[in-house]
């Protein structure tokens, strides 16, 4: 009886080993194809870095022919499509990658950013939330999640998320800027100014943050502060008529009428059809000095 049982066990073990060998042999072509696809993807990335997108795309397509279900090949194709402005097909490729790699926070992050750029806010929010669960110490993910929440007017939820982002990543400009925008939406202008100012300190050349600070301080009737931010902005981008109109308005409100006239004139020189600049220039000339 014992000998029969031993023979049965040995037979089963042999059959199991044979099945394993058969499986390995069956998978060898797949492994070879994947390894070759990996090489092609690395070549594609080098070609892309050298400014040869068409040659890079050809390598990616060759990799997909060899390994049609390989997530990294689909990722590269998705990035190529996005770079060419084909947003929906590119997003579809990145979505396929993120679904195939459900525990890969990088795949979820790339898909969420693509969705956000294409204004698919609801789905982007779901993927950014997934990133925060996989990477609870990623303050940037909290900031992006808060931005999505602001877009659907969930202001208090966005405030809570943005505050978490600042706690997690206090040295990251994005977290402070997002908190500033959330506080602004909530009506806390002074809190918004403080947060945006910290974001600008961490990212000194950020024009959108300067404009946000100018708008916030303008709403606070602190045109002296708005003037500082706008002067800083036009030094960085001197050929933007909208910036010159905003600067002219701040100069007008602070009674720097000659400088306001010059700013509105500069805006008109850059954009002769700009009606706001025309009205601002007329007001500056009519106001008693």
C-alpha cells in the first residue's frame, strides 16, 4: 500500500515537472518577443530624445507587432499620440496600460495627467485619487486631486485635500499654489495671498501665480501689492498686451497716471484692437493729475 502510494506521488511529481517544462517551453517565444520589444522601446526613447519622433514611433510600432499586449509598448505609443495632439487615442493607450498594471502608480499618474489635460476632469480625479492611495506621501498628487475637485466646485473637499498636500510636501510650490487657489475660491483672500506668496517664493518665475496674486490683492483693494506682482510679470514677459493692460489698471488705481498711460499705450502697440487698453488709455488721459 505504502509502495503504491509512493509510486503515485512520484508519478504525479513527474507529471507536474513535465507540465512545468512544457509551460516554460511554450512561453519562451513570448519572453523572447518581450525582450526584443524592450530593446526596441529603449531605442525609441533614445531616438525621441534626439528629436527624431517618426523614427521613434516606428520602433514602438515594431515592438507592438512583436509583443501586442506588452504594457510598456502601449505606454510609449500613448505618449507619442499625445505629443502629436491625438489626445483620445493617446488616452486610450495609457488607460489600457493603467488597467493592465493596477498597482503601478506611475501608470495611474500619467493617465490622470493626460485626462486632466484633455479636460476629462471626473475620470482624472478618480485616477489622481488612486495615486494618493498608492503613494500617500505624494503631495503633488494631492494638489492635482484638489485641482480636479475645484473644477467640479467641491470647494471644501478641495481645501481639505490641498491642506493635506501642503502638510505632506511643504517644499513643493504646487501644493501651496493649489491651496491658495482653493482658499481664494472659498473667499479667504488673505489666506489665499499667503499660500500663493509661498508658492511664488518656491517658484519665483511662475507667471500664472503672479497673476493670481495680482487678482487676489486687487480684490482686496491692495493695488499697491498687485502692482508689484504685475511689474514683476511684465519684466519676465514684456510682449504680452494682457499683462500691460493689467499693469496699467493697477497703476491707474494707485494714481500713477503717467505710468498707467504708458502701460496702456504699450498694450495698444502690441495689440491695436485691444478694447480694454483703449478704454484704459482714455481714462488715464481724462483723469485730473
